[in-house]
């Protein structure tokens, strides 16, 4: 599997779509970590537009 270069997405619409998809994936991984390790997990993410998204396992 080839490594992809990580760089800023120039199109704001494409950037928002990617942020949304990756945010869902990040929250899912945080939930998995919480369940598998019986750990309290908190996650705070701000979008490029300043919108707050949060996740807490308990």
C-alpha cells in the first residue's frame, strides 16, 4: 500500500466534505478506544469555520 502525501485541500467545499468524513471516523475510533480499553475519552474538534464538535465516552 502506497503512502499518500498529506497536504491542505485547496477547495473549501472538498475540505469540508473531507473534514466531515474524517471527523466521523475519528469519533468512531475514540468510541472503540473507550470500549476496548474501558477508558474515559473526550474529544473536541473545531472545523475551519469555527464550528465545535465534541465526543465524550461517559
